C-alpha cells in the first residue's frame, strides 16, 4: 500500500519546475498507475521529460506528457508574442517600379508594428535585415536596432577645395599617393599604436560609465580615421555648380572635391549586434517581424542603446573628420565648403505635432533646407542636394543609387576586362575595389533622382575621378 510519503502530488512537480497547466494534469494521471516505478524513479523521469520533452515523444509511458509539455510551451510563446496590426499602415513609395518585391514586403511588415506611426520607402530601396535599406520608419517612443542598421551612423562627407581641376588632372600620381598614404580600408583593419589619432569623441563619458562600451574603446581608437569594406570609399572628383550657391558661398563653376563614405566600423557593428540580440530577447514579435524587435526608450535597455547609438554616430563623424583633415593637410589646400550627412540612424523629430523616433536605414535626412550628398557608383554621378522637407517622405531622400544586383551576381555578370573598360570610359582611376562593386550592380542614379524631385533640389553634380576602396574582398558596409 502506498504511504503518504510515497505519493507524488502537484506541489512536488511544481517544486521541480512544472507550472499549473494541462501538462501538469497529464503528469499526475500518469502517476496514478506508476507503471512499476517507485517514487524516486518517477520523479527522475518527470525532471528529465521537463528538461527535454522532444527526447520522450516516443516513450511508451511519458510520450503523452512530452507532447503536452511541448503544446504548453507553444501556447505560452504564442500568448507572449506581441501581435502585429492586422493591416499595414499606408506609406509613401518613391520609384516603386525600381523596388524589388522583398523590400516592399519588409516595409509592409514594418508598417504593422504596434509602435509604428508612419513610414516611407525611398527609390534606392532594396531588401536588407528587418527594415529594408531605403526604409524610413517613424515610431512612438521605441527604437529598433535593426531599423538603424549594423553600420550605425554610416555617412557621406564632402570637402570642396580651392584647387583648380587642372592641377588634379596634371598630377594624378600625387593625388594617388595622398589617398593611399592617408586612408586605411577593410573589415577589421586599423592603425598601429604609433599611427593612431586622438580625438575628443574618445573622451565621451560612456567609455567610463558603460562597461560594455568601455571594452570597445581600444578597438574604436585603433580604427579611428579608417574606412570599412564593401561600398565604402574615399575619392577625388569634380564638383560642378550650375548656379551660384549663396548658402554655401560657392560660385558657379567646377571644383576639386573629396567625397568619403564610411561608418562606425567595428565599434558600431559590435554595438548593433549586442543591442539587436537584447531587443529580440525582450521584444517577442512574430517570426516574420523578429528582426524588427524594438526597445522602449523609457526602459534602461532602450536608453542605453540610444546613448550608444549616438556615440557611434559621433564616432563615425570623427572618422570622416580625421580622413578629410589628413588629406587637406597633405594637399596644402584651403577648404571652401564642407557638407556631411548620415544615414543608418534614428532621430527624435516632430511629425504632425507629435514627437516620434525616425529611423532612416539607408536614407538621407532631407528636411527643408538641409544639405545632403547622394552618390551614384564608382563611375556614375553623385549629387549635392538640398532638402524640400516633404512630410510624406518624413523629410527624407535616398542615400544613393541602391543595389540592383547582389555582390555574387555582379561578379558573375562582368569580367575583369569589361570592368576595366567601364572605368576607362568614365576616366576613373580605381585603387582597390572589386567587381562586386561594379557600376552595373547599382540602379541608374538619374532614374533614382528623377523619382525624388519632390524630396530634394540638386545643388551640384559630382563626377568621381579617383576612387579608393577596400582591396581585400571584405564586405563590411
């Protein structure tokens, strides 16, 4: 006869990790028969099945319990998942005929987030992770790490020099040496200790107050003033103003200019990875929206990411400042104007009378009168623009031409001889780079610009002439 000490009840099972649920009832019913097992043996099985129910789906005694535990877990996951809106909020699409279906699908999902207020898709849009590249999303008090992107604060910077165009054309070897001696490219690459540059950004208090950020300080210092791989570049080109531009103080004519594209390097990428995973752990969204996991800015985690993101943006700006300063000094040039803008970032802005968080993942800020740079490709024109402040576009524009081919497709679509022929035709000297960044990989920049005439006015056109890119095959964007 079973004594009281030998019995197994619900409290016993709860003590080893079971929770009140249908599975608990199944477990107690199995215990009524005992199946020749004593109390200790039954408790050992109960613990093992709870630990890994899939291993007991075919067990002659505990299969029903294993199945019930799995069903319970699935039901709890479903109940804990934050539901999406049943229908995507409407949003403006610019140049829709040039945008792939995958990017449109991603944007539609983003527009179903419960925190979404408004959105827009730029004409250079293509599929990414979470929010499509070229996607603009306004949210209510929520920040989406993958809505910002991996390369936090990636940006364009343009310096206009007082150097005659003819001087560049007659001294290309000099300019080649200047670029090669004052730029470092590639994923993971940086400077030796003696060659590193100090900058005020490294004195940001987060490097003392946040242990996670503090551990990244040496990496940030090592890579300060360097550029990534992929589509990042440092290039000389000819900037042509068709009219006088009073706000910049530039007269009509052609000028030698330096244009750079890069971001926050390994520092920003590590921040992005850390907080993306944290957001996914906290914010459980349906599978199709999981890469859009967000953090509430009223929480410690949300505030920590906001501060880290802003630091990464400042760091990216510092990298461009160092590059432009080094090259300006090396040339002995006078600076006539400098313009900088960033993407892969989030801003607190006013939209229709309320404060929102505007994510621009591969989109250029284009508020009324705001200056920006929209590049084409290594041979195609880029544009210096001034924003029109279009509300439907959430004060945004494209950040470039946008890819129309994957890197693999581009490499397969053109051989080395054909690639060089394109460079020769455009009179472009390429230092580094590869066929994965060939001009054919990108959309027609003139079609992209035509699709956003409501968003920006063109101030000047930039023609690349000497382009430095990573030559190690790295794909850090």
